[in-house]
C-alpha cells in the first residue's frame, strides 16, 4: 500500500543513466531558479513604503530614488555572481567561494546562512502567497496557516517527482506572472499618462521635516529584500544542461533584466497612484484594483501573484538539496543528503526543507512581515562573504582585467555588508534568532564532521596485519514458550552450529517448573536455561546471562542472539501483541558487541 501510494505521488523510479535528461535548459532554469527573486517584486516595494510611512505620507516619494539604489545593487550582484559562475562552475555559490578563499569556518558560516535562508524562503513564500489570496478573499484570512502548509506539501511532492517534471509544471504560472506584471505596468503607465489617475501625491524632492538618513537606510535595506534569490543560479550550476556555466550565466542575466524592469515599474506605479501600505491588501493588489477595478483582470493578477509567491519556494527546493549535498560531501552534514532518490533528486534534502519550513510557518502563524527580516539577514550574510571571497581570489590570482572585477566585488561587498548591519541594528528584535541559530548550526557541522572522522579512524584497518578472527559460534535463543515460532528459530540455529542454548525467563517458580517439564517432553535437542525474574523484567535477566557467556567464551566463540518473531498478516494486528522482541533487540544493539539476528515467522491469517 505504501509503495503504491509512493508511486502515485512521485512516479516510477528512474535509472541512474537518465540523469542527463533531468538537466535544465535556460527557459526552464529561469522559471525554477528565478522564482524566488521574481516573486519579491510582490513585496519589495511594499517593504520600502512600510518604513517610509514612519515619516508620514509626504515621504513616499523617497521610494523612487531608493528603488533606483536597489537596482544599482542588483546590477552589481548580477555581475558579481556571473563572475562566480565562471570561477566556480561546479556550483556551491557562497559556501564554496568563502571556504576556498576565506577558510572553512567562514565557508560554514556562508553555507549555514544559506541553508537557513532557503528554509526561510519556503516559509516566507508560502506566507506571502497566502497574503495575496486573503487580500482577494478576506474571509480566508483565518485559514492562512493551513493554506501555506498545503502549498508546502504540494511543492515538496512536486520536487520529489524530479527537477525536469517540476520545472515543466511550474514554469507556466511563473511566466504567466511575468506576463501579468508587465501587462499591469504597461496598463498602469498608459492610464497615468492619459490622465486616468488623479492621486494626490507628494512632489519629487519635496522637503520632509522628520526624515533622517537612518530611516532612508532602513528603507533601502528593507527594499533589498527584493534581491533575495539572486544567488540561487550560482548555487545550482550542476542542474544546467551543458555548457552548464554558459547557460547559468545567461539565465542570471535574463533574471536580472526581468527583475529590474518589474521592480522599478511597480515602484513607479505605487508612487503615481499614491499607494500606502495596507495590512489587509498588498501594494500590487491596490495597484491592480486602481488600474483595472475589481474585475476579471484584477483577480487574474492576484491569482498569478499568489501562485508566484508560493512557487518562489521552488528556488529553495532546487538549491537547498544541492548545497546540503556539497556540505555532506565535505562531511559537515549527514551522508543521507548525498543519496539520490527514485527520481534522481536529493530526496532527503527536499523532505528536510519541507518539514522545517512548515514548522516555521506554524511557529510564526504565517506572518510574512515577521519572517522577512530573518529571511533577508540569512541571504545578505552569504552575499557579503561571497563578495569578500571573490575579492581575495582576484588579489591572489590577478588574471587579466582583474582590477575591474575586484572593483565590482568591492562595491558589492561594502553595500551588502552595510545592508546586513542596517538590518541587524534596525530590526534586532526580529533577527536576533539568527545569531542564536547560526552558531548552533555551525556547531552541528563540526560535531558531524568530528563523528565521521572518528568513525573512519576507528573502522580503518591495516591491510598487512589485520585479518579476520576465526572463532566458533554460540547461539542464544530467547523463548517465551513452545510454539511454531520457537521451533522455526531453533531449527535455523541448529543448522548453523550445535552450540545452541534456549533461554526462558519466568516470574515465579511454578511457571518455571511447568516450562521445564513441557520442554523435557518436547525434547527439541537444545538445552533450556531457565531464569527467574523477581521484578517482572525479561530483558535484565537475559542481559546478565549474556554477560556470563561473554565472560566464559569471549576468546573462543562469537555470540549470536537469535530472536524469534512472528509477523502478523495485517499491520494493525501488530499493536495487539507485546513487542518484547523489538525492545530486546534495541537494547542489545546499544549495549552489547554481540551478533543480533531475527528469525521471522509469517502468520497466514
């Protein structure tokens, strides 16, 4: 049943040789890897306006120069990550760049920040998509957490089906969103130029008495939330068809051009229409309502906006498993993240991402505004470290025209560092958890690596001197009575060795005497050892008995504990029986250096 459900949800298993068919072309990669960045158009301008409103409506004209500054930073980041793609064509982005040029601790800081950021990406995207739906249908506001969780489950299942299949399905709504936003921008500009909008807005350059440099910097840093996801292409180069680096670089340029045009267009319309933030209606929703009214076009734009906000999480589903794979390859994450699933994706990374992002949505009650500062800090730390790493690389290698490249990375590093510090100082109450969580994550990385190193050292053998130790064998068979299950187990044990003992634990003398008499009548050719348990424990007397055998035969015999177990025909029947065999096996695994085996006996009804 479980197998059939799995096949229904994620499809047939794929051969390892089919992996080349799972690589992405530029158009599909643009949809999958740019969804996070493109979706931020839906809330980037809104984040700027939320900060500026602290100085009053007269300050909203500052959103235009701030948006231009954000575009300038976008250009720097696009140029920088394009250099990163060609310098590190194997992918890994900020983690690989920082580890290679700044050392392992800095690389782990960048990698840990990105992992946290990708989890936050899924949580923010699902929450923001829910906000877009509840803007159009306010009656659904109370169910926003449930809606977000449903979308996370949907995206997790889609990505478990494979990169190509998810890209084919998800590309349609993403390109619909791009088309819808450009229709909105062009229609809005035409309506404004033809005098269809009569909004009372502050003039450009108008004096605002209570504006401050600190407030403007805070608004700029908030607007830079529109740049999250820009790094995803450089992280996921292995997902591209050959030539991977050229396709990745082209995809990055296309993403930057589309994102820049949409972001500045929404900022212009928000200013011309006199839009101010509304907790129950997004900025894009207000612009669409002012441009088209609350008709079919409005609901179409809200629908595709909600979809792109949900699907923005797909960027994380593409990049998180690859980054987790690279960290696991370096022994900083569990090796399970290196395993490809039935559909050739890193399934464990996909499931891990889905579970933890769902937990965040529940913990924050789907509140996007509280998640965005965490989200932005999580991505700007790797931005800064990646830029700094590339600066060190150019200083070390000094290739042709390195000064220009160094200048681009220097400007980018100083800007992203400034934004990170502004976020920390202005929104510390929202982002302090990053500074608790990141050291824990990095500490876990080192603990995992230490475990793998210690395990390898302990398991390593000397090929010249270490040889297998040939011993005899003693098999201990715990029995609860005389049944076909016990008979089956004893038969198997005797096929391996004549040195077999059965062990029975009784709770009183009468019970033990009855068992001994019955065993003597049956006479299976195996000696029975009976043990009395004064405290009604089965495991403790058996463990003491094994200790005794170990002490007597450690130099001559391997000790095997052969546990008889019957398997019920239906899964629900298991709960009708005590599971002492499972407890005994679990205890032996953790306590003893003995061989543990189970002999199953399948019931037919």
